[in-house]
C-alpha cells in the first residue's frame, strides 16, 4: 500500500466540486505526480510545495528480452517461453499456452532496479501491429504479489489484447505504478510477467469467465523501471514510424444497399407473419417499417392486426411470468417499448382497443376478422359455397368475413371454440352487408351447450334484410338457459348471393364473472406495471438511467394513448427524460408514494455541464450515448411527439462533446480513421476504442443515425467526414455482421434513409476537433476530472479522477500520442487535495475485480482465477473518503460512490505537461511550477516562468506545456 504517502496525505486538506467552460483554443498540458496533504476540516487553498519535478531522465533499469546479456544480468527465469524475431527486427519473447488446456500460460521472472523511496514505475514495450483476443493478457507480479486487477481496476494488467491492433507498425508503451511499500528501502525488486487467457467480463460463472489460453501471447520486447510518471525513451530505443496514411477503398455504398435489402425483406416477412411476434424489438421494427415507404410493410393492412395480436401475446407472456418485465432483454426499459409501438400506429390500432385480447377465455375472439380467421372455422351445412376473409370490404378495420353461394346451400363460419357464458341475459350482434340475397338468408345464429357439449335448446337466429344493402346491425338479447354453460356463434348465408360479416359483439350481463380481457385494459396493465416497477428501480449509471427513463416515458405515453387515469401526462413523464440526460438534477428511484429517494442528493446531474456522462467518471464505449440520444429523440420528438427545442439543443451538446474524444488512428486494416478514446475510460476493458466519427458501431446505433435526426450542420459534417474517409461503410458492414436478430435489424432499419439524408444535406464543412490540421485546443471537464489536449499533432487525454470508487486513490490515467505517433498509456501518481469526511476504506485482497456487484450472484471482487490463491499487492492500501455534499445520504466505506474518491484539486505532471484542475465551485487554488521549467499556458497562451505560483479559479483547469 502507499503507506508513507498515506500518512502524509492525512495532514492537510483541499476543497469541493464544480466546473465551467468547454474548450479553449490554443494548447495543452501534462502533469507531474506529487502527493498533497489533507486534514479533516477547513480547506487549504494556499501554494502547494511540489518538491522535485519531472526531468524525464530515463529509466532506472532496462531488461531487453531476447538479449542474452540483458537477460543474464537480470537473472531472467522463464517457463513456456521462446525467443522470437519481432517487429522491426527487434528481439523479443513470447509466452506460450500450457500443454494441458488452462488459463495460465508461460512466465518471465527477473530482478530489476527500483527506487528505495517514492514511486517506482514499470513500463512494458509491445508491438502495436499484433491483434486478436486469442493473444490473451499479460499480468504483472511484484515480490510474488499481483499488481492491480484483471477487470476495471485503477491499476490494470500490463496488456489486454484486442481484436484491433493498437498502433500498427509502431511500438507502444504501457506504464503502471508499484505500491510504495513494496519497494520502500530497496534498490531492487523481483518482477514477474504471467501470460493468461482472455476474460469474459459478463460471464456468470468462473468457468465461463476465465478462458483457456489457446496460443502464444503478444511478443514482449522490453521491461523498464523508472521513477517519473512519464517514461522517457532512450535515443537508441527503436519505436517505429507512423505508416503513410491511406484512405480505405472498400467496402463502399453497396453496403447500404445490402443492409436495406436485408431489413426490407425482414419487414415484409414480419408483416406477413402468421403468428404473434413476442419480441418487442421486432414489434418496434415493424411499427417503424409501417411508416417507411421503402419497405413492404408500408401501410400494409396486415401490420396493425399483427401488432395487436403480438401485443396480446406479450401480455399473456407477462401474465404468466412477470420477469418478462423485470428481467427481459429490454433491460431497464421494461415493457416501455410497447408504448412506442402503440404511438407508431395510433390511429390504426384505435378500432381494436376495446376488443377482447386474443386468447381471452371469455368473449368473442377476432370479432372483426382483422387477424385472419383466428378463432373461427369455416363450415358447410349443406350445398356448396365459399367462406373467406375479405380485405377489400369492411365496416371498420381492414377486413371482414365474406360468404358467397352460387346457387344453393348453407355456408359460413362458427367459433372454433365454444365461449363460456354465465347465467343472465347477453346481447349478441353482428354487422351484415349483402348482395342479392333472399329473405332470411344472411344471419347470426347462437347455440347453447351444457358442460359436456350437449346442445341446450335449439337455434337462436337473427336475420339481415333481403336483397342488396349496406351494413346493417342485427342484434338479439338471449337469456342463458338453465344448464347451459357455453355458446357457439355462427354467421351463415343460406341460398344464393353474397354476404359480408364484421364487428360481431357479445355483451355480458351486468356483474357477470365471465368478463373478457379487453385490449385497452390488458395493455394498460402491462405498461402501468412496467412504469411502476422501474420508477422505483432506476439504475444510477448514465446510460442505464437513460434507457430506464425512455422506458418510463414511453410507458406513460402509451398509458395516455390508452386513456388511463393513471397516466402522469407529458410534463412529469418528460421530467424523467430530463433527469436522465442531465437537463435537471437526477433524483434517483422513487418510493411507492412517488417521493424521490435522492441517493446522490438533490444536485447530482447525470451529464456534466460540458456534456459528458458520469459513469462514474469518463467512460469510452458506454459513454458514447448516441444510440440512446437517438431513442430519446424518437420517443419525445420524432414519433408522434412534441417539439422540444431545449431537449434538441441538449442532445446536440452531449453528442458534440463526445467528438473531442475521437482521435486520428489507423483502423484494423491500416487505413486512416478516427477512433473513440477508451484507454482513459472507467468502464472500458479493451484498447484501442472502436472506429467512430459521429457514431460508432453499436447494437442499438449506427453511423449517420443521430446526425440524420438532429440535422445540425457541424454534426452532419462529422458524419460526412466518415463517408469521405470511407469508414462509415466499413463500420456499417461490421454492424451488419453482428448476429442477425430483432435488435440488430431494428438498429439498421433506417440506414438507407440516414445515408440519403447525410449525403444530400448541406453542412458546415467542420472536421472532428482532433483531425490533423484542426486548431489546437484544451478541453477540460472538472466534474469528471477530465482533460483532452490537441497541441499540433500531439494528443493528450487524461482522467485525473480515475476509477476511485471507494476513496481518494491519487491515481490518474493518461493516454499520450506524440507528434511522431508514439503512444504511451499510463496509470500515474498525482497530487490531490480534498475535504476528508474522516473515514477511510482499506483495499481488499482481491485480484479480479476492484469492485462488487449487488444484483448478481457473484462474490465480492469477482470470481477468483484458477490455480493457487493469489494476493493483491495493493491490499491494505488505505483510501481516505472525500466528503460528499451535505444532502447526500451517507454510504459506508466500501460502497461505490461518485463522491468518495473525487478530489477538489488535482495536480498531475506527465512529461512535458503539468495539469492543475480545480473542481470546486467556490474556492480558488494555487500551485507552483517549481522545478517544472519554463512553460506555456495552453489555455491562455501566456508564458509561465520556471518558479511561478499560479491561481486556478473555481471550476477551471490550467494546462502548462514545458518549453
């Protein structure tokens, strides 16, 4: 643990939280790690003594793998390892899979120099052209203890292989800190690299979680120790050069055609489906396709009854198993998507709302023949004729039953199952239209039966008029005979002519227990139950909160459409959307009486003032909210909704804020692209991030979609940039390559329309901010402890608030890309100040996760790996808790909180950069540049002396770059 630093840190103190600004043109900065001092109580805002500053003097020690002399000097011992020729002709080693299938592979052990006081860093050199998750992972051990955690720990593995190459044709460098007490008073430290298979992060058992290592590891070139956060390369250390940029040539726009052919074929198939579709994603898909002229479902009369039939099926499925709503594939949206389906066909479904649900044990099924001939069987009592469903003639809806007799006979339909009846008087009716029929020819007939199926009494016929006439309503009131328990209903034509039958009715007596389940009531129950459950179980993470809010909003819009007295109405329903997207404070789950629980107080926003989600800090993949912003737009504005300029502007702000975190890189095939920043992401498990311009490849989103909805000139330009670079088609092809399912087909349904809009729209010509040649800038988000810098062709991303779930960990995460294209990633120590709440959390002896989950049957810290028991090098580290706002309910140490690890001030030094961030709302902080050297303030452009004291205003950030 960081024992010596820990004691010093419990002496002094710093301040609160806040944020301002968005992006400053001009430059960037990096930071040096030092440890501040803190006391519980008042805030200290005076000058900070930083001591020695980074001079980037190079490594303490270097181990060159594959070099016999270097390996001998360091006492290298290896198992299951081979020396191989590596990238650019450099010697390297690989670690091989075990001979018997298993998770752990080869190892490398050596002794290397360390710093007897302060932090010793370990940096590994790896070849960036390699890719594939079958390369597994490389895990660091020091003095026999594991350093960091496998999954989402503040200190991560030495390497996590990904499907895409990290830095093609170049080496990259990853840096981790060793615990101070591990090297305290020592000049050398025993280090070990262990290879391992990949990890399945969402697995529900240890056997599924830990995958066997199946082949050689990534090639390993060098291991370095150093005492500064920034690893300074020696002049003779080969790095490689960035390949010449080339534009992808294929695939092209034919991908859009292929996707469109797939989804239009599926739309036609769903429209023609003969049975209920119980997948809400497909019902959403079909409802949208119904309004798209490019699909076979467009205004297809088969779609409304198919939607109704399917929602009936979903209702019965829910009645049988409530987990359909609480644990469905729709996740936190519950059954809310059904509300969107109703809104998509609002007018067409209205005539069907007050009919019995298909499958209801009481009442007539399919009384208007909208659902084919479900619930009916054709019958010929005598002679000959035809009975069919007619979609060209109907009183309401889109169909009726048609009976034609050429000369003589009795033909028609009878209910396929007898309908239970109560004692009392029922009213039976039908609408009948005729063409050339005789007297008493077109009729409705009711026959009663006892429980054994024996007729009780005779026919009870009511006839339509003779001749040719429009729709005529015929009814009869019949008292159920004694002993009768069920009834069969027939519609018939006797004698030559044609008759049509529609909108049959069977009205039970007042107080009857045999009341059919009506759609309006069934669907209302489904949506109301979903809304009531999920409003009391709203999750905290931003993407999850948005998904849940969409479900709540759509469920309530559905309730309003159905005429429910329990509907909140637009204002309250939309407030849940506003909370989730960060327009108003997020108040968390509600109690049964609708009182908000405010688990994070009354002033917590899900999105920062700069437009970045909080999960808990910056998240790469999960923080890319574009697919859910699109869904918010559709739910509130796009599909039968209301104009909301405030929401529209906010969605655009959030979307644009993410563009800062898309940086120039090569795709998996070596072509120029823009990638999403993932290395500094709290919830990101693989690096590099996906190719993404306006939007990347997601299960629920695709490139061009949000841009086509928001129609902003800049955001449209970003989408057009992806087409110009020919990456949009490549990403769309990958999206289409995901498992074909209701979810992926729904995602891709609008692709052709989106592409048509983007290619035809007038845009601003803007490029993504990190695109080469664009102006330099500094972006800082003080609420998330986040910095992004473009300085010429050099890029720096930093999460100063880094995976500090339990308490203040004094760690920052950095991703640096030099102007020459050399990439460094690092977890580094930094100075922090905070208001302590007097409590602390002691790091457990966990090696897998650095967190717990409460909603899954998984042990705290995750599943232990196979083999001997391992121990965590950071176990016992004491993390002080920062004070939460006064109105936040207290959480015990060891309970995840967005406040426990958030500092008031960060001072992070990394190579040529010094970052000072004040996260407070009402206090200025000062810091010194002592020992950093002359620098330039990249925010203001001002020159800064080598020994200056600078003031950082509340909610602002200073970024210095050494001159």
